[in-house]
C-alpha cells in the first residue's frame, strides 16, 4: 500500500458455478478467500506462483509481492475486508448466504416471532377445543350412566297437563352401595326395602322457581292399587305419604302426589344415601349454620352452635334428624331445603365446576344412585339442577305445603294434616303458573 498499489478486498462465496479459472492477468494485491483449493492453508496469499493447490503455477509476477499476511490481520482496520454493501448484503453484513444446491439465496428476511396477542389467541383456541372435546365426552358418559328406570307412562287417572314444568325430587333411604360398616357409621339401620326420607315438588315457569316440601308424615289419600305380590286389590285409603313408596315404588308415589295436589308430575328424580354422601364429599363438604347445639343419638349428629363444613356423613345425619326439631317433620323439611340449596350452590361454584378432580367424582357419585324417569333427557336434568341453584341464590321461593296440624284420631295423630283451603290455592297457582 505504501508503493501506491491498489488493494482489492472483499469476500467471494462459493456457489453452484464452475470452478474458478486462472486469472488472465496479475492482481495487484491479495484475494481474500474462501475459494476452491485443496491445500490446508485457507489463505489469503499472493498470486506469486507459490500458492498451494493443484492449479498450474504461472511464472512469478513482475509486480512486487505484497507483504505476507500477519496474525491478527482480520482485527486490523487497515487489512480487514470491508463487508459488501447494497441489496446483496446478508443479514449479518457478510454478503449473501449460500442456499441449497450451492445457489445463493440473496437477502433473507429476518424471522418474526408471534406477538403476545397472537400467542394468547392460539392458547384460547386450544383451551376452547379441549373444553369442547372434554364436554362432549362428559355428556356421552353421563348419558350412558344415567339410570332411566322409572316409567311414568300408562299411569291411570292422571291430572291434565298444566303450565310450566313440575319435578318430583325424592331422597330415599335406599342403602344400595353401602357396606355394613358404612351403615353403622351413618346410622342408617339395616331395615330392608326403601322408603322416602324427603319429597319436594319443584315448579319452574314464567314466574321463576318454587320449591315445595311435602312432609313424609303428610296424611293423604293413597289411590287404589293391586298388590303385585299377592294380586289383591286395595281400595283408596288414608295413610302417610311415605307409605305410598313402600307400597308401590316411584309409580305409586307419583300417583299419590298427583291425586292429592292436582298437579301433573312431568319428571321424577330420586337419589339414595350412598349418592348423597358421595356428592357432598366430592365437592369438599357443604357449610351449614345452626342456631343451637344438636345432639341426636338416632341420626348420630353432634354439632355445636355456629357454622360447620359438613362432611357427607354429617350432611346425611343433618337432613334426616327431626327429634331435635321443635316442629318435628316440618323442621326437618326446612333443613332439607336449606341443605339442598347450599349443596347446589357449592356444586356450581367455579372451584368445583372447573376442577376435574372435584367435578367428575361429584358427577359420578350423583349418577351412581340417581334414578330418573324414562323421558328425562340430560338437558332436562341440567335444567332441574339450574332451577335448584336458582332457588338457592334467591331466584325463587321455598316453602312447606300448608298444614293445619296433626290429625285427631288413630294413626293420623302422628301425621300432619294439610290445610285444605290454603293447599288447594297453592297447587292451583302452580298448575296455572301464576305467582305464588
């Protein structure tokens, strides 16, 4: 450079073109590689006939040889090759990159990462797909597990269809699924057969939801029937309401309710002890508050005054006990309505519904002992659950059927007699779907 010679610097990338040819004339300076050669020295070196490789060696050039390459020349600004400028410059400033097959790809645009919004949209789409698939699978499983064993078709002397929808919700003392040890712990006894521990009419219509408790000791008329075991005909007679179930199961109970209320029962749902306990335990217990101390040896319930998170066993004892209630069976009916409302509210809470480790065990426990009518579709069962949840949230009314007191003679003395005038008016309002 001190002798006035020009120096050509740059980079030559190998491409798919034929091998480089021997230069026609001498270069004044150095050629900076890489370029095809078979030696071990990658250059740079002068074209003075002394370079390694298989190419023909011309005679030494007449031009003075450039000074040899020194260690660290790449770091020296005076000798460092300048990056090519213009549209062919690579993203790192080092020239175009070689592509596949030895061809030059030219300028490659920098990669663009998805933004936060795009990642969020993709995540939400994936979650929605997962929920849709999970929901479809759950619905199919629930449809398969649902026991539609109660046939309400062909019942005689049914009242006409009213407005709105009427559900008969029953809690029986069926002990299916309970071991001997569980029966002792739950104080359920070992009596065979099944009876009804709780009965409620749930009406949904244009004016919201109304839940009416039907005390098991209600003194009502049992319709005539034929005993399937003996074939003997029995005329209609007075008896306690829970006797209807023991005499003819769900069909006889529905007939008795329809005869004494004038309401057509559209759907029937019944659960036993095991299902009730399993659902309460699966949702993590249900909080209930009591205004006094309760110690009932028959149900096994022992509670101090205040609020408690009831386990499944405690909840069963709470809805069954009546000897600690001043109003007897009416007090038990109030406890049952209050607890079912709290259970529906807890089961619908996000911490349960969105937690598969709670939602699926609760649903499984509920379906294990749940018996419904043959016309009960899954969406109808969900509507029943939503109606109970609505009542628990203040979106409906809860009440007992009006009673006038205990009967005056015979077995009626330990039973509850309905107030005929008030009860008739209540059931007429429900039948016509008017405000109660």
